[in-house]
């Protein structure tokens, strides 16, 4: 059953379905009653009304049959909002109609949850609606009967299944994106933890995929909705700024459009250009503020004017006219017509300065480019059935194959999620080869990434690189507009360096390096993997005989498709298994197996403090698990005590911890005997998490100022959030990585100097 559905009371048993047969003609007129005003109450009448207004031909009888099938299958099921569940597939179908998708896609949208949530089967769908509809529904149906170890792995396997289906038919992902869009629009009805998890998944996975498919309208709405749940305070802050200046903004854009129109009246065009104005999405503005550390007034392209013409020649003519009318800002011109983005987006972008002194962006494109920019790959279905031109289709979906291949080389199902989060980032750079070929790469890509993007063998044989004629190191990060020349070895035995796995940014390059080592260096991989595993076991005090490894790692063999211990070693050696991900789980497993060994008994652990009191020195504890409690977040410099837990080693607390003080007040002898004096070593170099909260007078820019202070202090941020308190003040909460109390004290001093800050205090994680 999907996350956003439950069965109403009295309907707990499986419903017996009597499903309609599509061979019986359906009369659409009976559904064409007057469409009422609605708030997310989609109906079949709305679908039919929209179909009848379209120029495109649809099989209305088939679509109505799909609706009746779905309505019967979902009868009695409710969404979290309390609405009948059928509202959701109707909404998804309506969004797909707006994208201009075909009959089978609309039918699949209406039926996309019946296999997952009802007794209906794929065979039922195949018999009634055909192979294509059944295949599309199967593609978007979540996996349920597979051995899964965690929620993250379940998510990764579902994404992998969708991508595999998408590589056969792109409509699978278009349906899934519209499904996610409607779920995000109605996310307010879900519990708070579900809201955050869904929003995070949307931001990290579905928005990047929508970007790569070029469906900008869906991408931007997904990002804005996810941002609203992930940081509601920052969202409302930007929304408030934009709303306050709405009339001023609209007047400015209208004045620019009017001036451009007047100038164009004196020019010859095949047809009058269309001129539109817009403001960047809320999340786009946030990215500019956060990543570039800018004030909102410093964002040059938050206002944009779009000019649509008929031909490419007219695009460049319009560019000349715009630069004649307004002063262009230096280094703010981008030609995506001659060098399209990786998602085939094409336009001319230039940022100019109006007479009012306000910068704004001008986008110039043809109507064909506009269709691609708005609908992306879905534009192929806008006016015709299917995709014409297999080669072009394969070119646009090459990244799907690369993502799947990269995950397969890693032996880690969760790799697929990390690939989407990094390689499909909306920010790309375009680097040129010496022969003038453009290569699109994610931001921060190195010359090694560039070499592997050109050709696998060039990547393997890379020995150096020149950027703009200058020799650069292999970890040099490329920038848009640079010319990169790869220097290769003529040695046929030359291969990649294992250290490159820590240098490359793209998963395409990482996958190819892993594949080479997997194929060419098995014995070396086994030795390297075994040594790395033993180092990690020793570091985390997992004391096992080598003969015990196979039994201890049995679950991980299955998880990473390894048959033997040597396969497991080899996978670690070539980078397919990341020990940093599995060690915490292995350590927990080991501790549960060896509970009796976790209570300290060795007198060698006892050392006198300067005050003469006996205590345990943290760094000298070799055979005991040590955990830092989240109730008080102890840091080097705090006075601390230890609590000997049952089966989980020593839990470290501060002497001011409320739990410690409460235990002392209770005075239970058995409990008191488990508290012990401990102290930090003299040269402690721990990096620990701690949380703090800032109370301040609510104002615009507060979150930005606090974030800037954290960035300036070079403090890694694990999490941050903000909200408005009932008394009108603002509360900012954050979890960070810190070395000691001295560093935290200096950070708090900086934050206290920020305008409006009332207090800064440590808190529980």
C-alpha cells in the first residue's frame, strides 16, 4: 500500500472486484456534467473536458474504461486528506494531459496504483488494456517481495527498478514524476516525519531527474514544494520578500516588455516575437543566496524576460537589439544554442542593466526550443505519438544507462541514489576539447572526469592535462569555457591509479575505474581489500579470528552479491563496497555478540587524575565500545562521567547532564555503581557532533547571517532548521561537527554579535 493511502473502517478485508471490459463501448457524454469549483478535487469530467479541447486524438473509450477499473479497484480506500483515493490517479492523469502525453500514458496514470494497492494484477491490466499499459504500470509499481535491510536500500532498489523500466520506455519516469508532483502538492496531510523524508527524497532524486529530462515546470515546482518542507522559515522569508515587492516587480517587468516591444516594431520578423516576464523560483533564489553567499538584491537574474521567435537567425538578431538597448553585464552571456545543456535545453542568456539600474536576465529562444525547455522529453508526445528518431532518443537517455552501470560496478544498491544526487545536479559546466567539441560535466568535475567522459581508454591512459595551454594537476577542477587537453601514455599496460577514486567527482568516471580494477587486478584487489577490512576491524575494536570472518559477514555477502570471502575482499579493494557505510552496522552486530566482554575489568585502564581521583582515560580504552550521549553532547573540555551500559559499552555524559543529576538524586545503589569517573586524554583530537539553538528577534536575513557565521568558522553543518516562536521571536537550531568546547565558545561569541540575537545555547541532538 502506498504511503498516502489507508483503507477506511469496515473495509479491512480484500475487496472482491468486478472489473469492466474495455471491449464494451463507453459513452463519454454521461460524464460531461458541469465541472464544479474544486480544490484538488479532480474528476473524470475534468479529464474528458480537457481531452475534448485538445487538437490531439485520444482513445476516450479506453481512458474511461481505465478510470472505471481504477475507481472500482480503489473503492473504499482513502487518502490521508480523507478524500477518496481515486482523486490521486485522476490528478496524475490530468497533469500528464497538460504535458500532452498519449492515451496509454493517461490510462497507466489512472491505473498506476492498482497493482500495488489492490487485488488487481498485471495480467488483468494486460488483458483489458494491452501490453504497453501493463508495462508502464509495472514500471512505476514499487518492489515489495525482495530481501531488504533498510529503508534506504528499499528506496534505492525502487529507483533502480524505475530507471531500468525507463531505459525501455521514458514514459515510466514521466508518470512517476507527475505522481510525485501530486503527492508533494498534498503533502500537508502527512505526518511531520513523512513530510521531511518525502521532501528530501524529492529534492535529491526526483527534481534532478526532472531536470535531466528537461521538464522545467515540474522540476521547479518539485524543488519549491520540497524546500517549503525542508526549511519552511527560509521559504517564507524569501516568499515574504517577493510578495512585498510584487507590485514593484510587475511594474518593472511590464516597463521592460513595453520598451522591447516598441523597439521590435521597427524591425522585421517572420512573426511578431512573444515577450514574457517572470521571476526565478523561490528555491532558485535560495540556492543563489546560500551557495554564493549573496544578498537577494545582488542576484542579477531574479527578474527575467523571455523572447520567443521563429528561427535561430532571429535569436541572434534579437540578442544584438537587446545589447543595443541595454548595457550588458560582463561575463553574463551564455550561448546554449551552439552548446546545448546536457538535457538538450537551448536558449541565449544575457544579463543586462536597465535605466533603473536594476539588472535582469533576457532569454531568447525559438518556439521549438521553448517546447523542449518547458516540456523536455515529454515534448515529443505533445503533437505526435511516440518518439521519432531513435538515435536522438538514445542520446538523451544515455545518462540512464550510465547511472545503472555505475551502480552495478559498486556492489552497493544505495550507490544509485548518490549518483542521482551528484551527477544529475542542475548546475553543469561546459568544457571544450582542443578540436572545439563541447563536453558537459557536473560542477567541480576534474580533468580525470573530463578524460573519461571523452572515452574510457583515454581516461585509463591519462598521465596529465593542460587547461588553456597550462599544465595542471589531475585533481584540477574545471570551469565553464576552459579548453582541456588530456595527455595520455603510449604504454599499452597503463591503467588508472587507485587513488583516482578519491579524486573524481562523476560516478561515470568512478564506475569505469572500478571496472578496470575489477577486471584487471583481482589478486591486488583481494590483498588491498583484506588489509583495509582488517585495519577497520582493529580501529573499531572488532576482534575476530580470520576463520570467523565468513560467518560474521554472511549477511553482507548477500547484500553485495558476493559468493565468497575473496569476492568480498575484491569488492572492497576496487571500491565496490564502502567500508565506511557497513562498519557501523558490523560494529553493532559484534557488540551484541559479545555483551559480556564490554564491561571494563582491566586495571590498566585506571589512571590518576590531577586531583588524585581514579578515572578511565578515553583514548586508553581498547576493548570497550565508547559512545557519546545525545542528551548532553559532551565535547573535549567538558567535565565528563561514564555510564557502563548493558551490552553497549560506556556512554559518556557531562557532569551537568540532567540524566546524570537525576540518577544521583535517585540514589539507587545498583544504578550508582555503574557510573564511573572518566576523563579526556591530554591530546584529544575528537571531532564530535553537538547541537545548539539560537533565539533571536525575527527579521529578514537572520538565517543567512547565522549560516554565514558557520561557514566563516569552517564548521561542518549536519542539519539546520528554523521556525517562528509563539512570542514572535525566531528559533534557529543546528547540529554541527566541532572539536572542543573552546572552538564552540568562539563560535557562540561570533553568533552573539549578530544583530537581534538574544541567546545561544547548546541543546540535545
